[in-house]
């Protein structure tokens, strides 16, 4: 027996939006919280919640209470589940965006699975902190902004190297973890939760006239034009003689399906310069099975540089 046209149209409208299709693909693989899904898509929790509400009201996904959190998974109703899985079967799961979403979701789940009372310190985090220290030996900053709290070692360095430390976490859960880590280690840092759709910085910082002496971008995981726009916003938050450190997963700078179109080192240098930042140091760092490109840059006095062609391989 076929479906009523009204039901089919409702499902098509719910799934026929890029972010909601990505969310549907993630919910088909695992039950995930709003926080997990927001980190996977690199979007704010309110925005993701709106998309989840539409998918949930359509009947394609369902809410699953788990303790104090609510998780979302593919609907159990046979007709809705069959439609969703049939639709998702048409997707190329090797698509670069879908692969990043899945990787980010696994990282979010792994972070949530950390035992209570323990941080997420790692060899990679210590290596990133050493990279930062090398670019500011003995410097005491007035204000430092840490965007992303993936590696608490960076948060601790910022708090102990500045008179005022501000951190921007991608979710409420991540913010709670960062505050708990700061309390355990005995340092002070104001931890905010990113809100709104203003990339990774939030309206409060972007439109509030805030400026910082140093800015750390901890695993932004954007790509293409989004990464360039994020760097331009970061440049606008720095004082003229400020310093920027950026730690970007290597695979986010590759082409689709893992094919390298432009050498990642050259591409990151070009994106920094296009955003008005002079790259003084660029180095690959590998630890804990992760490959990260670490960059240290300062603002160009003349502002952004418009590039018309790709820089040669570094």
C-alpha cells in the first residue's frame, strides 16, 4: 500500500535542506545529542535544534531520553525508516562533507565518553601548547581569546599567559567541561558558549568591539570559503600587533574524496594572507594518531591581500 501524497511531501520538505540531510545521515548511524550534532556540523546548538525540530515533527527522526540529555535517532516507524534509508542510500558516503561530519560526530562522542573527573589532556594537546609557547616566549598578554576547547592545554596556557582569558566553546557541554578543567587546575578563564550563526565567534564578540592581543583557533575544521571567512573575522578581532595561532586538521584542507588539489601547507598560507595575516611559521604536527597543521601569524598592516592564483606547494 502506497503513502498518501501529503505524508510523502512532508518527508521530502523536511529532508530537502542541506543541513537537515546531513543531520538525517548522522542520526541513521547513531543516537546523538544536540551538542554532538552541533559539533559535527560546526553549527550553533539553537540552529541545529531548529532543524531537528522539523525532522522530528515530520516523523523522520525521534527523541530518545538518556539521563539528563536527549538523543536523536532515525525513526523506528517502518514507513518513515524505510523512506529515510532509501533516500540516504542515494548519497555518496565518500563525499568530503559527509566524511567530516562523521569524523566530527565520532570525536564528539569520544569527548563525552571521558570519565568523570578527568580532562581530555593528550600528547597532541601538549605538542600544540609547545608550538604556541615558541611563538611567545615569556610574553604576558592583556587579553587572549581561545576559540574551541578541544585541547585544554591551550586553554591553560592562555589563562596563565594573559591578564584576561576568554574561551568560546561550541556547546554547553563543552563549556561545562572547560570550566571544570579550569577549576581542577586552579586557573581562571571566562568560558562562553557560541551562539547565533556568526561563524565561530558569536555576535557578542563580532559586534561588541572586542579586540585581543592573541587568538588561538583550536581545530576550527572549516574548509573552502568558510575557512577564509573565519580567518578574516579572526583578523578583525586582533589588535594591530596581535598574534594568531591556528590548529587545523590536515584532512579538512584536502580536496574531495581525499584528493589533494592544492598542497595543504600552501593553501593554509594563502588563506591566511588572503585574510590579512602574515604567516610566520607553519608546521605539521602528528600525535595520538591525528595530523594537524599548526600556523602562527600576525596581522598585515595593510589589511587583507587578494590572491588570484594558488601558491606553489610548500
